[in-house]
C-alpha cells in the first residue's frame, strides 16, 4: 500500500481516520499533534526549566526526544532529564542506561534518584509486603513523590511525563468506574499552579500507544522494551483490555473518551475547586496532614 501523501510505501494504516502513511509522513503527523499540545501546555513564564521524567521506555523516550527537538535550541528553555530507579532487579537498570546514553549523546543534564536511597528499600523489598494492594500502587505513589521533589529542587516550571492516549483513557475510565470524580478533576495537565507541586505536562496524551511505539521505531530511538515483573498485578490491565476492545469495535473510542473529559473538565474544576495544599513533614505537598507516600511507607513498617 502507498502513502496517501507520496509514492513511498506506507508503514501504517490509521484506522480511526482511514489514512495510509509512510514513515516520514507518519512522523510529521505525530510531531504536529505533540507540538500543538506543547504549545497549549507549556508556559515558559512559569520558569525556563522543563523536567522530563524518563524511564527509558518508548513513551518517555519519545517525549524527551520531541521536547528536546522543540525546545533544545531555545535560549529561554532548559531541559533536565530526571529518572527514578525503583529497585526492580533486571528491569530498571538496563532502561536507565539507555536514558543516560541518550543524555550523553545530546548533552542533556541527567539526574537520578532511587527508592533505596530515598526510602531505604526498593520495589523488590516492597512488593512482597504490599498485601492486597498492587505493588504498582506503592511504586506509582513513591515515584511521583521522587519526581516532584527532584523537579522542585531543580526549580523546574514543568514536569513532563510520557503518558499516552491509552494511559489517559484508562485512568479516566478507572476514576469514572470507581466514582472518583474528585481525582478526575485533579488530573493533569495541571492548569492551576499549586505551591510545592510542579505542574505536570503530558505532550503524548493525544498519541495512541501504538503510534508512540511506531514513532520510536521510525525515529530510530533506542528504548527499553522489557516488561516489569509486577505489571500483571496492575488493575489498569483490566481497563486496558476493555478500552482496546471498544477501540477495535469503534475506532476513535480512545479519542472520544479524552474529548468527553476535556468538555467536562472545566465544569468539574468549577464544582470541585482545588483545596489549598498543606506541607507534609517530608516536605511534599498534600491534601491531608500526611502525604500518600508517607502513609504507605508507615503502613509497611
Ligand atoms: S514499574 Fe512500578 Fe510500573 Fe512495575 S511496579 Fe508497576 S508501576 S509496572 S510503570
Ligand atoms: Zn510525606
């Protein structure tokens, strides 16, 4: 099959809009949408430094590469790569090595933090103690804490994550099914700046996971394709299959979930204005007296 825009062979067929694209046109199609998101989400008056949370997987490597290509040459912007070693044997180290190589090649500052140093234990110690909760609950909360505190210490105005459209649609449906409307109202990208909380940006939120994978391949990006040994336990997987099934039956469903949310979001924010955050004894912003990370950690002891 030929590309719709040139004589080259198509590398993909995009079901939700019926287009065949060659590698070059596919890459421009992704870049156009990510750049539009960056224009909407980034406000350099908040600070010139952009922290990019990078694990070495395809989504975070694509995010880092596109942010570097968009802001790398600008004098008013500075990119800092931040990575977290959660202490998952055989999984995280090789992926962080890829991130370090990328940063060296492109002369980007690389900062790393580990669960072992921060909390005295890594995920391989925490997982057997997580009881009825998924290890990912601990991993996600502790990782967010490390990323936020590191980005804050670096005085960054934004914290970019590699969340793609599939992740976003899954989170929305999970919160919806659990009746957690308040959490939905607080989902990123953040519009209100809260003291101590570095506003998140999610430039890939409009890019389906498959497209992020294909983009990384077409761009020749090195990324880690391994699966975390604890991934099976994630509740998110149930939502992944439901939404993938929906998308198979009606292409474009993932976009529809996101666009329904975008229409509802201003109303949700009006109904549930963000309460002012307090400061936990560990220094992190929190809604209650102790942050979620401190609560989970004390539960482990
Ligand atoms: S690293 Fe951590 Fe993920 Fe592994 S334990 Fe779960 S949350 S699956 S992105
Ligand atoms: Zn705390």
